[in-house]
C-alpha cells in the first residue's frame, strides 16, 4: 500500500472517531496555512541549504557538512512522535532506507521535540536513521517552514495531550510544515517537497530519480 493510501485510510478513521469540532478546527487550520502561501516561500530546488549542527537522540552533534562529505543528504522534517501521520511516514522512509543508502545518500529526520521523544519515535517505528532536535524550530525557520499554530486550535491540541510548548521546551505553539529535502554535496537543494497539509506526503520512491541523477554527475 502506498504511503498516501495509508495516510488517507488513517484520516478517514480519525474523522469517524474524533470529536467533530476538533476535526473541523484541524481542517480549518490546514486550509488557512495553505491559503497563507507560506509553503510557496519555503526554500526550493537550487537554493543553498542552511548549514546546521544539531543533536541526535543520544546527545551527539551531527553537522550537515560532515554528512555531505559522504554523499547527498535526505532530510525529513516532521511534527513529532505524537503525530500519527508523521509516524506512518517515518515507517515508509524506514522501508526505503536501504535503497536510499544504496544510492549513496544519508537519511535523517528532524523535529522540534526533545531527545526523549525522539528516542520513542525511533523505538516505536523501528528506525535505523537518526532523529535530530531542532531547538525552537530555528532550522525550520531558516528553511521557511516554521509556522505558528492558530489560537483556536490550541484547545483541541490540548484535548489530545499535544502541548507543544512543553513538548518543544520553548514555550511556543510552533510547528514545522512537513517537508522533505535532498541536499547535494555542494550544499544546494536538489529536491524540495513542502506541504502545508500534513495529511499529504510524497512517496519515498519519489527520491530515487533525484538520488540517481546526483550519483551520475
């Protein structure tokens, strides 16, 4: 089953189970983010990727420059361990991890959550790739994908025990838009997929032609 089919199936289940006001608030929030046009202003193919040094779930520093020394880097920005759509995507990326590695690329995930939640993500989803912590979403902001959750959504986030200021430890109600990037070894962005609708994610296999083209350069 494709990644998007899995996401669509979960969305239908959630629609049946969730309180209607919560489902409507989440949909309204997504539609407003789409209409804001922020995703159109995020970093695109050909832009230079922001450099970074982030901590993994074990507290080790991971530098983009170090990763690029070994080949292209695939980055997946996701919302957190609490997001079922993100967990479905992480599992799909894990299923493609060996193919990504065989094409000479390094796969990493990035979220605003702390190390403990990242370790839970890795355990629950049986991940072989690292999850890096983007404190306060500073890197997401440089990519143009950090946004502020609307006030009317907060009460429903709390209903599902998703208190972002506590999860992120920064006191803010911010999130990254789900995004997937391929960074070429020279630091330029070779692939960019940013979707303000968190229920829509590209297939991991979409990466393969891009990675193939980079290895043939």
